[in-house]
């Protein structure tokens, strides 16, 4: 997996030049949540909903 700093820079450089700070922070938040989820899956830390 790419280093966190490089992933953040990649996300930011793909945004339009007039992107405000709120949008940048939101994109970084989403990136963090996706990374956390991917790491959980790799470690087998997942929870499947109960079936009815």
C-alpha cells in the first residue's frame, strides 16, 4: 500500500485549483476511512450482518 503522505498528495493534486479547504479535508477524511477499511479486511477484522 502506498505511504499515507503520498496518497494524500495524489488526492490533493487531482482536485481543481479552486477547491476549498473543507472539500480537501473531506476528501482526506474519506481516504483515511477507505484505508482503515482495507486494512481491517486484510487483517480479517470484518463483521458481516446477521442473516434473517
